[in-house]
């Protein structure tokens, strides 16, 4: 189920979906008499790619989601755990450990370590499975955390968690009623909190990795399509689909089975 979910999600992301639409148009032009329809579909594909990589659109979509929760500020409240959700990595001994983490993972880990140092005695929880490599994502983040000065005794690894649902439930096994700060991307925080609340944990949100910025004054940066704006649209769409999946999953799980009497 996990692999199927990832495959379907990849196919319905804006760029792959629009490219498939464009290929459909080319097929109509090349192999059928419906050339006008094919040309229209190809044009629609190109316009769509431009729109999803256009900053005024991508930031307008993503920013409300990212700004729903404010950045973490220290308080007098005690914290027992700082949990950093995983994202992605590569294994390459020829590059430094910090470069083996994805940009998102490095941003999350950096924020987690920053918060950890505010609360002496707190433990750092790192999560993420191997994803086909020989080293789990949690362990790869731990290697970077150790290189940045975090004590090995302060690190807890969840090396089997594949997604946020599993991360929340594995964390619930030992966090219980203790205070935990949850670090993840600002765009992902809403869905993450949903899963942790469902698992019986009420973490303090610590969003990071903000991408959508409205104050861009150079017109050649703001109005020219760019890969980073496409990424913002894809992240928004990914989170939107993830929210729909959560609702569908929980509706199916909570729907009682109706027994039908046999004649």
C-alpha cells in the first residue's frame, strides 16, 4: 500500500501530469485526425507548466499553508523530546554528511538541534527508514547531528518509520504524556499534527523550511518561471492530496461494517 501510494502521488504531481497531458496531445497530432484537439491539448500542457512555475501563483498557494503555525519561540515550559521528521538522503562517502541529507532534511535537523540546545536534558528523536539504501534516514541524520556536536546519548532513532503515520505511532510508544517539540517543514506541519494528535500526542509545533516568500522585488525573479516555484506548487499539491488521503483513510477506518442478514 505504501509503495502504491507513492507511485500514484508521483504521477499526479503537476509536472508529470502536465507532461503526460502533453504527450497525449502529441499522440493525437501524430496518429489521429484530431490534430486541432491535439494542438489544443499541447498548448494547455505548456500553459499549465508555465502557471505552476510562476511565483505569483505558487507562493499564493503555499504561503497560507506554511504560515498557519508560527515559528518556535523558547519558553519557560520544560521540554523532554525534540522530534525531527525525516525527509530524504543519499549515501555517498565522497561528499560530507551534511550534503548527503536532502535540503529539507538538513533544514529540519538544524532547527531541531537549535531547539535541543535550549533545553538541557532533552532528547533528540530522529526518524526515517532506509528507503532502499543501506543506511536508514534516521541514522544518516544522527551522523550529521553528531558532527554538529550533539551527544550520542541524547539521540533516539526510529529507523523503521516510513511515513508520518508510522512516525507518530512509534513516537507515542515512549513519549506518552511528556512534552515534545515537533520539527517538520512548515508546509507539512498541519498534516503532521493531525497524525500526532490521532496517536495521542500533543506536540509543540516547530515549523521550518519556509519556501514561499511574497517580498520579491526584482521583476526578472518574480515573473520568470523557475524550478523553485514549481517545487512550491508541487509541495502544496502534495500536502493537499495528503490531507484528502487522511480524510479518506479515517472515514473508511471509522465506517462501521453493516452485516447483511442471509436469506
